[in-house]
């Protein structure tokens, strides 16, 4: 019969349809993979646009040969620092006459040449200006003819000529405290000082004094080494990072915080090496952090960690919000996870506020652990976001990094302390162009570490900086 299909024809049609189906399925897989790749690219671009780590005034490309800062040699107007006016000097100190030539080593009577004057403008404890004049004898060595200046503990060896008038220890300490504690930008400090004290100082003088204060080998730099040693033996240390820039290149600003130490470090990158550079390779305390992948490095495999529950709550809330936009009840799983972490923070607060004892803390902690185990130890979830969150939390939970604070209530369950320590850094980033070079970043972090540590300990940052200047 015409038009009748034979068995061979049917098998051929089935074969062709099967090939067509396999071809369409392969195209579908390819399109889905391309769609996933484009979604990730869009998310990355959105994250860069809204990222809290993005420093202001960021540029995609840098100048090949940028101009160095400062006045060019032989150009511009150079002026000597203005000496105090008559009647402003409240005290005069005569420097002892030298009797040894620093050039040839001659010891004996030197020939008088002239009497130089140097001044130090400082602040009294009540804020009034205190200008002290130093009469510095300048002698001539009769053997080699070189000048020999008198020395005084308050005067720097090169404090003469254009730099004869400098600022005292209290004034410098107040300036750095205003910047690092109160957050006044360096460029605004000269106007603030002039309005409040009548003292005129340039931004360059403030910057140079800060560099001298925090230079390698000075007492403040030695104090930073001491703070690092204290962190390495602390029972717990918070750590977090935020964006920064050095020499126009993206960098990171780290904050390490224990119960009584705050330490800042500027780093060109954010890897485990920067963490180990401060805490060392044998840190025996607990590291309180977020879920950034750096802390999952194999070098930290044996380190006790407590993941920030506030970050986990945020992750769970984001997953629940995404689940609400889809059909089904997938958002309920993320809500239950977030509630476990919220209850954990409340339990820790109740214990430290004295509303429950240690036994009750342990009993309720067991209940929290059981609830978390039930949520994480289950078959794969249908919702992709929930399943990704479950797998990520399960990996941390198996390492004991989600609820470690239940074993030791002295360990904070959140990393809020480190984030608070970085708030002033974020504010400084928004009103400045960060650090021009590594020296500036080092100076900034060293002084800020000392100031913030003093505040944490209830000490006067001005007094601490004055003591470290000597």
C-alpha cells in the first residue's frame, strides 16, 4: 500500500529524532553554561560598582610618569619659618657651651662665633600656647675651623636655620590624636589649629613630623612590635579588611583586634601571608573572622576559628529574600538557619549579662547545635541558593567554626569589633586619596594603632604619643 511505512522507515525516523534531540540538548547545555557565565560576569560588575571595598577616586589606568609631590627644586617661593614676635616668648633656656669638636674630636676651649636662636612652640595642658626660646651657642673649632653647636635634649641636632622653629611633643601628639581619633583630615588640621590655638602650621610640617614619629627604630615603631607580640599570645583576635590604595594601586587595610590591642596594617594584597605576618605561624588563640576564602587556607587548617554569626545571618537573609521571589517554600529553610544564629547571639549575650549561668548556657547551646545539625545534615536542597549556603556552612561546621563560642563563652560570636575598628579607616578613605606610597601607609597605620589601642585601654592618646616621642 502506497505511503505505508516499513519497520526500517520507522527506525530511521526514530534515529533521526534521537540525533536531533541530542543536538538540541547539547545546544541547551551550551546556552545554559553561557547564561551562567554571563550572570557571573554581571554579578561581578555589580559587585565592583557597589562594593564597600572600592576606594574613591579610583582609576582604571595610571599615568606612566606621574609628577612627584612637593615643590620643585629652584622653583616657587622658599621662605623661612616665621620666628615668634616680641613678647610671645614665655621662657628662655641657655644651652651649655660645647667643648668638643664633633668633626675632628678636639677637646678644649672653642672660639665663640655667634649666638643662634631656636624656638619650640608647644601647648600647655590647658591649651594655651607655650613658646620656649633656646639660646644655642655656636662655636668655631680652632683646629679645623668647623662650627660646633651647643646641644640640648629638647632640640634636634639639625634644628637651625629654616627649621629652627619647631613644634613640641604635646602639640604633635594633639595633632595626631585629632587626626586618628577624631578623624580630622590632615589637610584640614592647619585651619583647625589656627582657629583653636592661633598656631600656624603647614600640612607638610604635620606630615614630616608624623614620618619622624613613626620611623623605624623610634620608640613608636618599637611599640608596634610589642603590640604584635601581644596579639600573638592573645586568647582571641578579630581580623577584617577593607579597601585602600597605595601609590594609586588597589590595596587592603587590615585590622587586628584583641581585648586590649588594636593593630592596623596596609597590605598590597589580601592573602594568608598577611595574616601570618602579624599572628605568626603558631597562633594558639581563636581567630574571629568572616567567611572570606583566605581563612580556609591549608595553613590555617589547625587554627581554631569562630565565623562571624552576623555575617551568617546576612547570608541567610539574602538567601531567604531570593527564595521569596520563586515558587515554593524554599525561603523557610534560610529563615530557620538565620534564626539559629540569632538565637546563638542572644544566648551569648544572656550569659555575659548574668541572666543565665554556665550550666544553662551549655544546655541551651546543645539545643542550638542539634537544630543546626538537623538543618545541615539533610539531602540536597532543590533551591540552588539554599543548597550552596548549606554546603558552605556544612564545611565550616564540620571544622567546628560556627558554634565554637558555645564551648568557650569568652570567644565573641561576631566580628563586629573588627568592623567597628575599620569604620574610621573607611571614613578616612572617603575624605582622602589614601596613601601615596608605602611609607605614608606605614606611618598612618603605626600612629593609628597606638592611638586606637590607647583608647581601647582607657588611656590618654596624647600622653601615650608624648611618651613615645622621647
